């Protein structure tokens, strides 16, 4: 580490901000990940030392600790199995993973909007080395004592049966049939998902042209694992049916008949799966089992469809079937829903659609008021999850930062521990064709209910490979003052937020109506800076002066307050607050009005001085930016080079730090928050609009 970088390590020394300016230099590749600056290297090393210390001190004691400290759970489990000396542990671990063909069922993993199966495919790749480790360790135990380990020996005999070309084929087939389940409304996507799983299976076998069917075992039939239908339309549970029958006279015992048929379907399905796993004596046995299952299922679905149609709509039945494509979870997966209480794991990437974009109308979901299909999919998934189950999905960042998603936050966090990892869409993005910020959440019922989150993670394409390995969660179990889950990445940020929230004043308190002194801002644009002025920025469209549709303003009492407001809202502190609390798509009035500030800050005339200097500086550095668009023609917009005014902004934050009570280290954090991207090469020449 260079000497000048070392000089900034002591957080208690004077002139800390100045001594840490060198931390914003790019760090050499010998010590840094791609594109890292020294500030990031030092923070990552501190994190590593903290986590390593917890491991060495025996403080990682719970599965939730692995999530919180971003440890590799799959690798840990594999290491434990590979080095296991406890026969009973290995026995029960394998039975939990693969089932035992009897009362112990295999772990069930569902993607309720599986599309072409990407998430199921990833789940298979996680399970495969765990299966392999178990079988390898079984083999070692059996070799050492052939007569003692009956279950292990029987399992290994199945693996080596002539029906299975090799061990890997057995593993993948077992996973596909026992562990993976998926549903999607698009029939074509379902077929692609099945094909992807089949190709993975076939890729494990070397064709033998001398043998029948090239030496390949017939591919498993997973028509009843991966299904087509509408996740949001249909009966999800027995309780849902019971509520319906409670509201009507049931002279014909419809409830009892439907439950009986559900049980018959479940038993038929289990028999059908046993035939596939054990190997049917001939094709006729398999064909008969599938035919019986399909007949029973069709009859049951018909009854449930008629009941649901009668209860929910007056639309013509055939039309309703085509538009709604009902899928009755209780019927299709009765054994899992009824006997096991739901799926063990639910994963997915539900569609980012609004209610108005679909042709169907879900019923009996409290998230329907959110008008977002992905939020309804989360609620449905929680209905399908067993009490001790785990759920994880990728959804829009709105989950942690908008009022309409509070209902989803409450559902996820009720009696659960929930983690939110938050990802930007510039400069890098999680999905190539998705231009929006996203949140990956994980939620389970282990331990005391609380919430964790990450900061708003930004990255470049060069750093994508290390993106998930350096995630850092921060607990925020305190009662939240508004609809947002704070996006925090370190203990320093948590301390800053705590100090900010005890401030006794909201920015909205100084906003007044019908004032002639106004502060102007734009609701959109500015990925790295937000611009506030005391005048309407220039806007020319096709040679005519006008105003941008994105331009907004609010009024305050007097010119001095205008400059104070401009200073406050242009500060690094406000940029941090906006990033921590908002959806970062638009600058909404609530983002400004809900900004917590000490009342004493409004009495500090230094903000008038720096507000004037800042406004003069960004105005003198501004340029007219010309764009040509098909719909609007030629537009010229006053564009501000805010990065050039960063020294003035830093002076504003030095003033504010005294009022908030920030320590020197916290002030250094605020002044340098997001600095790699705000002052980096990707921002040269523009405010980031």
C-alpha cells in the first residue's frame, strides 16, 4: 500500500478528508479487482478481516449468517459432506436432498414463472455437486464396511443399474424428477424449459452406436413437473377452497368430492414418478400410468375451472379459459401443497408488467392494489411456500423504494428475515435488455424477523464476474419512517442514516404555495447529479423558446431561502439521501419533501453564500445540448457540468456535517459517496442525462 494511502487509515486524525483524497486513485491490479479505486480496496479488505474474524471466533453459527456475510452456502455444504465422518448426518442430508422413496420427500424447488427455465437450470447446477458429494461419501463408507450401511448400498445399486449410463446421468435425472418444478403462462417457454433440462441430461452420455437407442435410457417424462398455466389464476390451497364452500350450501358434498379427487391425483402422480425413477418393465406400464394420471387430472381441473368461473366472473366460459388459463396448484401439485405444506424453495424472475398490460384479472390477492404483476407473483409464491421455506426473486427496485410496494415488504418480512440486494442499471446492468434498477430479495423463517439491505450497487462490465462475491449486507431492523427500505452498504452509512433521521425538520416544511421565489429542478435525467436552480433552464424546441415537460419547481419564502435550498439539495448529503431512499428513476416531490435536515442548518447563512457560489459556477459552466428526435424534432437544453463545481459542493457538506453531527470519517464518506461514478470518465462532458 502506498505511503500516502496509509496516511489516511487513522479515522481520528485531523484533515481526514484531505488525507484521504488519494484514496480515489485507481488501485493497481496486484491488489485490486478491475476498476477498483483505493477507497474500495480498503473497504473490501476491512470487510474480509471482519468476516474472517467472525469465522475464526466461531460467530458464524446459523444459516442466516451465511447469507448476511455473503458466504458460499453450497460450497460449505459440499465441504461438510465430503469430509463427513457422521453416517447419520450423511444419511439425513441425502434424504433431505433426494428423498428416500417413502415418507422423506426430496427438497422441492419451484419457479412459478419459469419462462425457458434459466433459474431451474441454475438450481440443477447447484444441486448436482451436492448429490455427487453424497454418493461419493456413501461409496467410501460402503467400501469400508459393506454390510453395515444398507441404505447407502441400495442407493448405489440404483446408481449403477443398467438403466443409467453413468452416475452423472442418474444425478441429473433424479434432480429433474424429484427436485425441480416450474409453471409458465407461455406454452412455448415451457417446452423450451423441458428441452434445456433434457439436453443437460443427454450431454452426460457418450452415444454407443452398437447398442439399442445408442445406449441411451429413455428420457424422463417431466410433463407434470414443468407445467403451462397462469400462476395467478386458480386455487392455490385447500384453505382457499374451504372459504368458498363456507359461503354456499353444499348439498352435493362438492368439497369432499374435490378433495378426494385431489388425493387420487396425488397418489397416481407418485406412482407415475416411481415408475420413471425405478424403470418400468415395459412401455405399456408407463403409458397406462400416464394416461390414468392425465384423465384424473383433466376431470379434476374441469370441476375446479367451472367452480372458479362461477365464483369470479360473468364472462363466457370458453373465453375466460383462453384469456385466464387457470392453473390450480392444489390439483396439479396436491401432494406438495397439502401433504408437505408447500414448496421448500421458490425462486424466479416474475414478469415486470403492470396490471393494465395483461388480459386476466387475479382475485383474492391483497397486492392487486399495487397494479404490478410481479408483486402479485410474490404474494402467490408466499402462499405456495411451506412454513419453513425459502424464497428468492429478482424484481424491480421499486420493491424497496415505492409506496405501492409496502404491502409486499410487509408480506415478505412478516415473521421472516429478509435480505434486499439492490443493483443499478448504469453503467452495468444485470440483464442486457432490462434498462431498470433491480432488487434481489431472499426471505426465510429462520431466526428473529429483521431486514438487511445492500447499498445501491454500481459496476462496470469488467467487474461483473466479482459482482456477487463482494456484496455486503447491513441490518436495518428499526421501524422505518416511510415506505423505503434503506439501501445501505456499511456501518458508517447506518450511523449516518441514524443521525439523519433524528434531525427534527423535514425539507417540506419550508415549501410554500404561490411564492414568487422558486427553486427549479428536473424530474428525470441526471443519473449522477441532480440540478437545482433559481431560474428555469433554457429549453429551445425547433427554434422556439419554451420549457421542458420534465421541469418542475417549488416555492419558498424569500431569495435567501432559495439559495439555502439550492445548497442543501445540491449537496453530496442530499445525493446520498436520494440514493438510499428513492427508486432512482424520477426525482419526485416526496424525495425532496421527505429529506431530513437539522433545523439549525436553515439558520446557517453559510449556505446562502455557498448556494450563490454554486449557482454562479454551474451557470457559467453550462452549455446548450442539442438533440434530434423523430417525434419532437430539434431540441436544445441547457446542460450543466456539475462535476466542475464539486469543490463548492464539498464546502456545503462541511457546513452540513456540523449540524448533523457527522464524525470526520462520516464526512469523508459523504463527500466521496459514489465518487468513482460521479467523477469518473463515464461522466466527462455531461451531467449524466
